[in-house]
C-alpha cells in the first residue's frame, strides 16, 4: 500500500492550453474521486468512478473537463482550453467500497493558469 | 442545502494547551464524518473517521466526538505541539446525497506557538 499518488505535483500553463493530471489510487480500492480546492475553501466534489464506470459528475465539471479511468486502475483528469478560474488544487481520493468507508487522499496537483 | 461549518476559522494557541475544534452540519442523516489535516500546499491526511452509529473515535492525542442529534462534531487535541500547526477539515457523507460526495467545511487553521 503506497497510498494515493498524483502527478504532476505542480503544473503551470498558459490560458487556452490543455492539461492532464494522473491519479493512481490504492490498488485494492475500487472507488476513485476527483475534488477541486481553491484557496481558503474546502474541497469540492467533481466526479467519481466505481471501477471503470464514471457514476456521477458535479455541475462544477464543465464541458471542458473530462475524466477517465480505463481498466478501473489509474485515472486521468483533462482540462481543455484552460481558464484562469481553473487555477486550483486538484485532489484525488480512493476508497475500498461505498460511502461508509473512509477516503484516502493524494497530495494533489496544483494548477496555475497564467 | 447540506452544509458543513467549522468554527473558528483560525486559532492560535501556546504549545502544551488542550484545544477543541468545532464542526456543525445541517442534516443529521449522515453515513459518517471524517476529520482531515492539511499542511500548506499539500493534500489531505485522514485523522479520524466516525461512523454514524459511533459517538467518538480516538487516535493518540486526538479525540473526535459525534452528536448527530445536534449536528455537531468536535476534534479535541491534547497537549498541542508546534507540529500540529495545520488546517483541520471536517467532511460529512450524507444519506440521500451523492454516493461520491463528501461535503467539506472550510477548515480551521491552527497555529501552535512554541
């Protein structure tokens, strides 16, 4: 158990560029979540997967955002045509089951759009 | 609307003091409540998970309580140390909410002075 791993740790991009983040959950965890956190706020839910199926997406996840979890292992979160408002910490978490289980979070990816 | 509120937003104490952080939630129909620690620019570290059927959980110098009827949880930190300085986040998983959706408070920023 090496924990939840996120890459890259930091990403600086110019407005309008596309970016992709990766999350590797704990291997035996079948649920994977993406959250976004802006300065001074708590994390906000974006989307989650059970195995390879994306079961829910928040209204925060605009059409420019897409997430995948091929083969039910790692997940990627892509943001197209980035905007300055996308600057935030993107956090990934995993659990081994449903809502009754505790969440294990990764260290996050800090995105800065300039 | 399901909300989580944390008071105070910031707290500064001298080393060695015992302290209490507060978390309130608007709906008593919860699966569980989880306390996290977040260091500046970092991800979330899980501290304690309390299931809805439990009243408290303890880990080392930390004790978390849950009172569903009043919609409150407290995190008690005994004999605080400078290394405890961080932001503490409370998160609730609600019945009837999204299966993937933890609702977070904005956190309490704790500073322990040597």
